[in-house]
């Protein structure tokens, strides 16, 4: 079987060589040009189809990719909010009647040596006074405190910064008490 196939291949190659050698140079050039035109035509049809697909499906794919990137960024920021920089603040029932506590954040600056906790307070009633924030470690030992002046009207809100002494180890603060 293999010998028969090999003989057929040899005959086919021989005929091809004979036919091409019988062609004149002009005929060979014309045939090569026709084959080249056919290849270019096929390639250009493929490119046109790809271009058309990109106009419709490509737009949808890019929109989908953009949405995915947006969701990933939201995940990063949400993760950051839940990270070590978030300050866990506890308050007694008297404080919680006057205020709601929104976003909180521990802030450390190596260049300015500022250590502070930012707290977003939402006032349930008019308030004009001082608020104290105490930092506690895991052993429930106070490791620092800060007081700031707060003036809010009922149903008003603002961020307030509680600056701590530079020696306060805020990274070790497990939670804060506000009063």
C-alpha cells in the first residue's frame, strides 16, 4: 500500500514539473499573479469580516471589559475601606442618640508625623461642644486620646479629625471609644 501511494506521489510530482516546465515564463507569471490575487482576496475578505465584527462585537466586548475593570476597582476600594485604615469606633447609647457614625479612617503621615482618626458624624440634634476619642489596644488598655470641637445643626454632617500625639501607636489600636 505504501509503495503504491509513493508511486502515485512521484507520478503527480513528475506531471506537475512537466506541466510547469511546458509553460512559458509569461504563463508562469500570469498563473502566479492569479494565485496571488486569490490569496489577497481571501485575506482582505477575512480582514473586512474581522473589522465588521469589531465594530459590533468589539464594542460590546470593550464595554464588558470596562465594566469588569470598574467592578475590580470598586472591589479594591471596598477592600481598602475594610483594611487596617478603618477605625472601629464604639459609642454608648447616649452618644448614639445625638449622633450617627459614618465613615472612619486612621491616618498616618510619615512626612508630617501626623496621626489622626477622621470620623464622619451625622447629627440628630443641634450640638456645640467637645467630643473625645480614646484609642484602645487588644488588651483593652487605653493607648491615646484626642479631643476636638464639634458644632453641628440637627440633620447636618461633617468629617472631624481627632489628632493624636505623635507617640501614640495607632497601628496597635484595636478600637476607639467616642464620647
